[in-house]
């Protein structure tokens, strides 16, 4: 249920929050540009008690949320959410350009990657310290050493960084180092991991599962939001289809469809969708044209010696070309890399 306030006075909001908790619901206060609402999430069998709050002079109305995703949907918040990650804004008119290697392979490699990304115009560094791989014999990442190298590189070039956590137990240590926690496609429905990420309080980049519907995607975001963390960025990274020319199929229409349903920022990962470097630029352009709030791209100083995903990583000059190609499109879409 949504309690729409007719005032934004803190004492009135606090009173409604107290009543919501008294009725056995979990309150989430959302301060919008045009209105303040209190979302009451819980067992809908007791929703009639919530409607009694309409008797309060500072409550405009109580509305039932129809969508299964309560906090992620536009019924609760109509305007687009803008998320801040260590000074970088994502959403609205602010475009996130995340770049870096699939895996941290050495301190020198991630330091060079950060330099290239920063000089080309990226505003967030990406890199994997813990790597969930299909084969147990593949490179699994540098783990703690990788986290420390990422932090050092990000600080050296004044960039926040995003990296993946693969288990609930990893969340505290990843949150200690990283500015944003990534939940990968394989873990989109790992509900214990989602709840742990929600409790960490850091911005969370949630990737869509390779065989997940948009509704399932938004319900996974709901797990993070329900823990009191409103800082969720959704990432379309391609879905599995019958096509074999590419690693996955980029569901570009998911960008506007998700935006119809949700106020959360949506970015695109063309690298994992393609699985090949030679079509990254046109796919990134398509993402911008579809209204994406950012892209996350794999870029490696020397892809032919990469320990993972070298075939889908851009070389430094190709990455620079990508940034220059996107600039006029971003201007048309009235977005900027902040």
C-alpha cells in the first residue's frame, strides 16, 4: 500500500511511519519532487487497517500497489531515480560510463586500465576480483589482492569502482573496498545474496539473469530495495536465445520496457551480450538511443593475453573511439557523462 502525504513535514511523516510499523508493516519513505509517500510493505491481508490512515489530516489517500514489485515500480515513485556513487551521478540526465577489464590480473594491469579508462572519459572503473566461472578450472580472480589493487587504482585516478560479490559472505569485505557492489547474472535470483547486498547500504548494480523475464528482474531488485537500500542500478546484459553468432542476444527493448515499469536507472552491458569486441560500438549506440542511463564495457590494455573474456574486450584505441562515437548521441538524448 502507498500512503500519499499531503504534507512533507517530518513530524507528520514520522507519525505515519510509526502507525505503519504498529500495524505490522515495513515502511519505506520516498521523498519525490512532487509528493512524499510512505510505502507499507508486508502481508496484504491486513491492508484494511492501513486505509484507516486516510482519516489523518496530513494523509491525502491510501492506494493499493497493483504491481508485484512494490518499491521498484512507478506506482510508488513516478520520477526517475538518480543514484550517486562516490560523486558520480547515474540516472536522469547523467550517463554512467563504466569500463575496465573482466578480471584484475595484476596491480600493474588494473592501474593501466584505470588510466586508459579515465583519460578516455569513463567515470567508473570496473574489474572482477571474485569471478564466478562456468568451469572450475578457469581463472577465479585474485580475490582480496584484487580488491586492494582495484581500490589503489580507483584512488589513483579519482574514480569509484564496481566489482562483483558472489556469496553473501563476501558482501562485507567487498563493501569495505568497493564503491558499488555488482550482482552478476548467475546470481540474480540468489535471494540471500540480494538481501545481504541490500543491507550493505552501498549502490548495487544488478544484472539481469540470462533466462529471466523482466518481471523476475524487477522482483530481484525488490529484494534489495526491501532491505532499505534504494540505490539499485539495473543492467541489461543479454539473454540466452537460439542464436549462436553472439554469446547472448541483447534485449535492447528491455531498456524502455523496464523504464515504463520502474523508476530505477537502467544500464546496458554490450560486452557480455555480444561476447565479441567487433560489434560493441553499434550495440552501445543502440543502448544510448533506447534511453539507457549508462553502459558497462570490458576494456583491456592487451586483450590477447587476458586471463578471461579477452575476445569481448576492447583495446584502448577502440575504447576511445567508442567514447567519441557516443558523445553526439548523448547530446541528442540530453545526457552527459558526469
